[in-house]
C-alpha cells in the first residue's frame, strides 16, 4: 500500500510538471520594486452567491484604529493599511461596499461580531474559542513572530531563554495558545496592541514581548523608539485573514474566492507599499521542470525524489534569505536609532553648556549689581554724619577766628572766653559722635562686603546680620510707606556663612519691593526666627500681592520673571534656593495665595555642613570656595 501511494504521487507530480501548473512569479528586480501586477482571475460565482451579494450590498467590517501598517486610522480620520487595500480590491471584484467600523481593541471587535453588530473582523486569526461564533478566511498575509525586549537586556537566544519569565503576547495572534502548548513554563501576559506592550516593557512589568515582526518594527520606527529592539526569532508565523460571522457561511466562501483571485505579485506590492521591513523572493527553479519532463516520465521514482529535494532546498533557501534580510534590516534600524540618539545627546550637551555659561555670566552680573546697590546705600547713609561733621568743623573754624581777633584787639572779656570754650566743646562733641557713626557704618560695610564677596565661615548673631541687611536697603525703602519688622532674639547664633545668608535676605527684600509691593500703598515685611533643636526656622513674610497659582512652581526656575525689562532678571529666587539648599545646608518652603501675601520658611542648621565642590558650584559663582575648605 505504501509503495502504491508513492507511485501514485510520482505520477501526479510528473503530470503536474508536464501541464506547467502552479507557476510562481519571478524575483523582484534590484531595489525592491515589484514586477507589474498580473490581472486577477475571474470570479466563478454561483447564481446563489451572486444573489446573496445582491441581498447584502453593504458589509460592516470591524477594524483596528491603531495597528500600523496592517490597519490604522490617520489624523484625517481615514482608515489605511494593508488590510484596507485588500478590502478595496475585493470591493471592485464583488461589487459591494465595505463599511469600516473603527475599534480600539480585539476584544471589542470580537464582542461586536458575537452581537452581530459587524459582519467581518479585519486581520484576525482563528482559535478554538473564536470558531464557535466566527469563521476565518484563508491567509491574507503572513509575517514572522519575533522576540522584542529592552535595549541593554541580555538577548534571550530564542524562546528557551524566556522560560520562567513574564512575556507579553498579542491578543490578536495565537501566540499565547502556542506557547502554552510548546512552552508551558513561559508566563504569558495578553496585550491589546504593540503600544501597550512597549509600555509594559519600559515599566518592567514584562521581560519580553513576542509578536509580529511587521507591525512591531513599523511602530518602533513611527514612535522613534530607541529603547526597544528585536532580540530574537521564533519558529512561529502570524497568518491572518478576515473573520466572518458564523451564520454567514456564504460570505466566507465568497471572500475566499476573491482573495485567491488576487495575484501573488499584487499581494507583494500591497505588502511592500506599507512595510518598513522588505523581503526579496527566492530564485524560482520550477520552470526547469519542463526541460526534465521526459526524464521524469521515464524514471518516476528518481524524479519524485528530485522534486522533493528541490522543494526542500527552495524552502531552506527562502528561509535563509528571509533571515538574512531580517538581520540586515534590524542592524540598519538599530544603527539608525543609535545615530539619532548620539546626535540628539550631543545637541542637548551643547545647549546645556551654553545655558550654563549664560547663567554664570548673568549671576556674576547680579553679584556685581548687588554689591553696587550696597555701596550706594552705604554712601547715602554716610552723607548724614559727614554733613554734620562738616557743619560743626566750619562753625568751630569761625569761632576760633573770632576768638583770635578779639584776643588780638585786647577787648576779650571773660564771658566771651567762657562762651568760646562751651561752643568749642559742643562742636567737638558733634564731630566726635558723627565720626564714630561714620566709622561704624564703614566697618559694617566692610564686614558685609567681605561676607558677600566670598565664603567666609564664622560664628555670628542672626539678628545682627538681619539688621545689617535691612540697613543696606534703607536707601531703597526710605521714600516708600513700606516698613520692615524684625523679631529675632539676640541670643540666636549660627556657625555658618553670613555672606550667602545676607545675599538670601537681600534678594528676598528686593523681590518683595519689586514684585510684592508693586502698586501697594503700604506694605509690611515681618522677619522672625525660632530655634527648633539643632536648627533655626527663619520666616520671611510680607502682605503684598502674593503669587498666582500658575507661577508658584516656576519661581525657582532661572530667568523666570513677570517683569522682564522692568528691573527683574529672573535670578533672585533661583539664587535664594541654590544658596539655602546648597552651601547653607537647609531647606526652603513657599506659602502664598494671590492677594494674600507671601511667606518663605527657611529651615537652617545652627552649624552649617562642611562646604564641598558640589555645594559651591551650585551657587554658580555667587560665592568662591577657599582652597583649604574644599572637600
């Protein structure tokens, strides 16, 4: 019986070759451009099938709105893709209209066909569960099933490397069913689409994703994803057709006839039109069979063996060619993605460096401007004691001159001498008091200037520093109705950096005057401090305009200001945050409501941490770290 079957198969093969049946298209020319499409075969529809189509001129098709390149919906609302082109081709052949019903998931599509809300499910595979309510046509297209994982993860080396791991699988394919049969130790996680699978990969909820190469690589390119790659291949393929409701077997046979009438060259043209990964055809050796027809008829068994070898060889060549093409495409895709990442990284590095240099320059300018305002304030304060001293010295000079003239004329009386001594003592007292006052102002100026110009660590009274800062701002505030209230105990002392702390308070006062009290008739700033264990809570509050909610999360951003070109540089609060959280080792919290004022809570250690290069660099040149304190 076995020999009879072999003999019959051999004779059938000889007759098939002699008849010249089953011709295949030639290979695509160089460059991947397919040959001209052959005309479709005429459909041999029965009268019953034609009558059925006439009774159903419109057929509803459930189609995925986001599965490129098989099928997806563009921004213009038009459905596109390989499946759409096949439907348009069959529309022309059958004389019907396919009405597209967009859907977001395969579960929704299957539910619709069960409820008979649609007649056809596009681009679907069959499974035992689905066969209860749906039939599937012959294959419309086929693509390999491959393994995707994160860049940097070790390659799995095939499905064997995924044993015991969580692996995402497409709900549209039968991959989950096949894995349960052939690889039961793999934990499968169903996903609706490739985008959901990439999200699960990035979040670490799955270790890999097994899905179609065609849709996966296309969406990686469309997303510009650089962190997901094709890491391996499987022995499975994804063969898809059109699902038809179970109670319409007539439609299933009609669609099968229409699909079989589309030539192979036209199928390849449709696939290559939308694909990002192209494959070339293998060389077709079967036309040579005509030359061997006489030999095949004479020696049937030898010919049969040769046919079997040639078929297997062709399959192996096709598999090798497809694998090489996939590897080449994958390498080109990975190289292109790596190049884009390198270029973008270089651009961002240059932009960050330029921004850092600009910030350093502006911060140095802000530092110089701050010292300039300090000098202007001290100069104004010195005018009063120096003016009083000059007036007293001038009066003393006139008294000495008049006394000398009276003495020279011999008409000097004792009462004049007593008045002269009294007036001289009074003038000397005025000169002495104002000289001491000017000297104290100069000492304070020297101390503040030295503190603000460098990182000089010392022990100091918090109230004393606050008063000095307020005094340097007296010139800017004196012509306004605003006032500053200070409530800090004299015994609160810090072992820290008075210069940066003075800079913080100075910036807060300037910010209040420029922004908080703009258009305000008479504002009040209240500064107080409370010791809390090893820290001190320094509170700065004003009753000004407050900060709108939209700006509160931006106030510490460099160059952010609502008064650009009107005296605001956008660096004041940025400097405050950097100094408080960096060199001073503290924290800062903002509390503000629009129209209800603003409060800053500064939590500072009583003993500041040892400065480092990082904390000094965070000040962007506001302070200079002495060499002996660098850590």
